[in-house]
C-alpha cells in the first residue's frame, strides 16, 4: 500500500474536480475530513464502499488519497467508465467496480468490513430505504462511518414556487414522497426528521448534518461565470451550512449530507 500521509490534499486527490465543483465541493470536503480523521485513528488507509458510486467521482478521489475503494453500482456502463477514470488517474490498483445495488449488498460485499461507506443520491431510488440502510449498517466495521447524501423536500418546494409552478410546489410540500408530480425524476425526497429516523433505526448514530447547495441551484449561471465568483459562492455555502444561528438554511439545501457512525 503506498504511503499517503505526507502528500498534500490537493495533490493527493489528483485534480478530480470534486474540490471546486459547485455540486460536489461541500460533500467532498466533509468526506475527505472524515476519511483523514478515521485513517489517522486506524493508522492505515481505509477500506471504502461507495454504493451507487457510478463513474467514480468520489471513489477516484478517495483512491488518490491512498484508500482502497469498492464501487457497487448496477450499471455496467458506469462501471466501465469508472475503470477508465481510475486508470487515467493512476489509481486502478486501489479502485474496483462490482455490479450490484442496495438490495444485493450482502451478496457482493463482505459484512462488517467497510471503514467508510459513501451512499450519495441512492436512497431516493431504492425500493426500501429502511432495508438499504440496514444492509449498509451491516457492511460497516464496528468503527465504521456512513456518509449519506439525500435530496431534500423544501429545496424543490422553493424552486418550483420561484419558477411559478405553484401547484407543483404544493404537491412537493404535502405528499409523503416530497415529489412535485408524475414527471419528477426522483421517486422520493427526504427531510432531516425522516432521514434521521431511518439512520437511527439502522443502528447508526448521527454525528453531523449539513445542507448542500443551499444557494447554488438557485443562482443563475451567468452570475458565477468566473473562478472568483464560484469560490465566493462556495464560501457562502460553507458559512450557511454550518452557521449555528441559522440552522433552517441547511434545510433549504438541494441535498442533505448526514455523517453517522456505528454505535
């Protein structure tokens, strides 16, 4: 296993784009912080499971940090793209793809072996979120940590209302699934209360939550066409996501990022 302790973070992540992309930067910063802390505690690289990791945006970055990453995804095309991406980044010896999904996780991944599980944008699509989280919990080692990202209800309510789609906004606000209608690409959305209940029922303890893309999905792209504008918006996102006096802002994020650990 290559030594990774003395390499700067920006260099270790091999320029994957997760660090500065408006859609991924906040999540990546949290994942990297968790990975660095856990790796330091264990004094070794991590065994990471990236469920639904697709083409490997996070997985390849974690591989660049020196960790061993298994991506479980149902799409052969996504896994093929993952393989190409890992080879191009020079981490194909640490990142591998396995075909499977949340419903078959026990069949394709050893129970109790993952130090870190990333499950980003998956619970919206699974048949049974409770069962999926139970399988994820089983995959975690006793010291393991879950990084969970889910779409949030209030963000789409606000976005539909701003777009003048008031009926769709009310539908998203009042239906159990948090969707705005039949054409909605997501089968369900969550809020902090609902996802917290699911995570805790799976035997995990939430250690941190923060909103993701509180402003980014609402700001016209013409207003962030320079690097300086993009970084200023990222700084605003960071401040809003963690501000102790305005927790409601986190609930307006397009996504919610939950960090949880095994009891």
